[in-house]
C-alpha cells in the first residue's frame, strides 16, 4: 500500500454520536441505543457513511463511559446487547458503518481486573495496572492528571499508589504486560467478529509510559507533565495490535493523539498500513488556549489557523492521511468558537466554517448537532455543569489561585466540554424532542429556533448545506485526492486555498469576518480560467466570479475550473 492508494475510508464522512445526549427512547432522560436506531434514517438522509459511537460499554460513568467496567457488556442506561445488535443490523441495512470507541489506556476502577489488581500485591492481575511505592512518603513522581490533581492515587489496602492519567476512577492499564495486550486484542477481535466496522482509539498515544517515570516540568497547577505521549513502545504495541487484529478486518481506524505533530502522524498513520489509518491531532483546537493552560483563552488568530491547517494538509499529502474535525464531545461548539452565533450570522458562519473544512483533504468528522449549527450553552451557574473536567478545574484552579472564580467560570463557559454535550435538538417540542422525561443535562434554550425538524424542512438550512458538502465529496474526486495550496497566507480576514488534481482546480474562499471584504480572484487563479468554471457551493447564492469581488460577511464559496495548459 502507498500513501496515494484509493480507500473507502478516505472517501467517507463520519458522524459522531454521543449516545447519552442523542435520543432518549424510554423517557429516563438519558439517550440510548434504541434512540439511535430510531434516528438512523436521519443520518442516512444527511448522507454520512460511518457513525462513530462514543463509548456504550458498561460503565459507572465517572467520565460518561470513558471509564469502562466491562468491555463486552452494554451500559445499562443505554440498553442491552440485543439493542446493540439491532442497531448494528439496521445501520448495515441502510449502508451505514459503525465505528466503536476503544478506551484502553485505562479502565474503570470498577472493572474486575482492577478489583482483583488492588486486592493484593501477589494477585495475578496486580500487574495489569501501574502500581508504585511511595517516594519520601509522597506520590512516586510529580505527574498531574489531565483532569487536575496528582496522577497517583494512594490505595490503603496494599499501601501503594496506582497511576491514573485521567480521573481517580480511571486507572491506567499496564501495556508493558503482554497479558494486558492479549486481553485487549481478544476483546477487539470479539467486537470485529460481531461485525463492527472500525475503532476510534482514545488517547492511544499515551499507552506506553517511560519506565523510569521521571518527574515532568511543572505547569501552573504545580504538577508535572506526564512522560506518556509517544512513549518508548507505543509504535511496537500499535503494530502488534495491527498484526493481531486490525489487519484481519476491513476497518476504519483513527487514533486520538493529543500533542502529536504532523511528523508524528507519519508514524501513527503510516502509508504502509502497519498502524492506523489516521489520527486526531489537536494543534488547531489548541490555538485559543492560554500559555500552558487550557483554561485561560485567547482569540484564534486566522493566520495561525491557516498555518496549522496548511502544514497538516501539505505534509501528509501522498504520505499519510488526515482527519478533519472542528467539533467533538470534548470541544465547544465551533460556531460559537470560530464563527458568530448571533441570530444574524449563525447560519452563514456555520456554513462558512463547514466549507472551509470539508473542502480539505482528509476524512471529515461531523459531531452531532454541528450539522444544525448548534451553539454553546448559556451557562449562568456551576450547577448546570456535569463534566468531571470542568467541575474539577473550577475547584482546583481557584483553590490554587491560578485563576479567579470569575476567570475560570468565564473560561469554562467558553470552552467547557458540556457545551457540546447538551441534548441533540430534534424539534421544538418540550426538551427539544430529546426526551419525554427530565434530561440528564439541560437542553439549550435556543432549541425552538435551532432544531433538526425545522432545518430538514427548509432548503437553505445549515443541515441542507452539510448534506450538499457531503454529496460534493462523493461527486468530485478532487475533494478527496487533490493536492492543497494556501493562498493569501498573510490575510487575517480571508482563508482561501486551492485544490488541484490533474488539470482540475478548486478555489475555496472563506470570509471569516462580519465585514465586506474585497477579494481579487486573480490572487488565486487566472481570471480567464475563473470565467470558465462552475460554482459548486456558495452560502450566499453567488453564481459567477468577476476579477474583483466583494465578499459578504462570512461568505464562502467553492469554484471549480479546468486549468488551461
Ligand atoms: O478535553 C480534554 C481536556 O482538555 C482533552 O485533553 C481530553 O481529555 C483528551 O483529549 C482525551 O480525551 C479522551 O479521553 C478522556 C475522555 O475524558 C475524553 O472524553 C476522551 O475524548 C479520558 O478517557
Ligand atoms: Ca433512555
């Protein structure tokens, strides 16, 4: 296999479902599998190919399913294995694939392996997790957990500490133990045999820890950065997984790799197919972080965004494969972050941002509600938050005086993960049609204006625009396989780029401001050629191009033409 081979997963569009917040079929306020099955025709109508399901396994929900207590059972609140099988079968009948979330850097502390492991030092499962003696009466090193506090938890029973890079209830599995790897590979095979179509791999670049467990550079909270990214055996373990499981099935695989550089991607998403198809990188969603800290934030600078996106587009072309995403269950809503969620510009800017991403090279991921231009939630009090990360941050950073209460609250409102976890807005009936009961987290009050029913029924809605972007990708090979060139790198207002394949060119132009902006078509392409092209999509109904045009606020269009030689 080489980096330019055609593959179905390169030509697909993925839709992420966060089951807890998608659709509740039995009125308990929690989304569930039967709720998803009921809405599969909606996803079919949107036109996506693959559904990535956030975890649906048995879990005490310390981190909404990212803490798994049994990898072969369905979470009680979500339904039964029969419900899962029915969902999978219905999806396949509709031609939709199902990608499972694989969370194996850690399990829940309620997993049987961990219960055994913590029970005694000589238990056969002891080495399934990472246990260490105290050092000078304290934690074995200074590592901090990604959710705040130390990454070590003292366990009285055996007078030792266990490692948890995330919540206390998410102990890290010990991947250096070959039995752990076999357990994980067996479990993956079991799901593949059921007929699932792929895996999204949670924090997969953190599974191999530096065995010396060295102290890390302390951040603002006082804890050290864990030496866990790109650890010494990470590629060896992923290649073993590939040999023993992935290569035996025709799957789509994406590894979540926070902190990965584009160079790292060439190793994880190798053209020779020995590891994963693609990774989720984080550079573009970290551009509004404060220095060293997620919870101080700044405005995204468009020129920096262009630099980051372009670097990934160019470096991976022909050598690896990109994933394309703005949103997921860990990120705030993109229209509130990068666009403009005022009534006047919400739809226009949502369409512009979508155009910008969907015309790039890579496999696009749409997060539930993004296709409606769903917005951040208007939080007014701490009681409205559910997320372990946000709640912990609000407590710890104030205690440590890193930020004031007002600062952290403002920041969590802007960037907190609950923004994207509010229920899917289906219609304008009570609780947005998500549940007949009381939802586990508040519905965004703007559901009367923003909901699927209204948008499916309206030709110029954000929903129909996404539907068209997805269709264009299917119809125009250049969108999937063409090369990329950035235009006007210095502009702080316009993001314009070209894609090329043989003699075909796409000109993609996006105005990221709420102002009229003059754009010289010749900046991108020769006018004579522009004159001969066709407009593939435009959020203002623009049909033709002249030498100089005035871009309207948040205007986006895609012009396709043949380059004369
Ligand atoms: O959202 C984040 C905190 O700022 C990220 O750092 C996130 O924790 C990181 O991307 C890992 O995310 C994944 O693993 C976590 C889980 O909470 C996230 O929902 C998941 O996507 C632990 O399993
Ligand atoms: Ca339910």
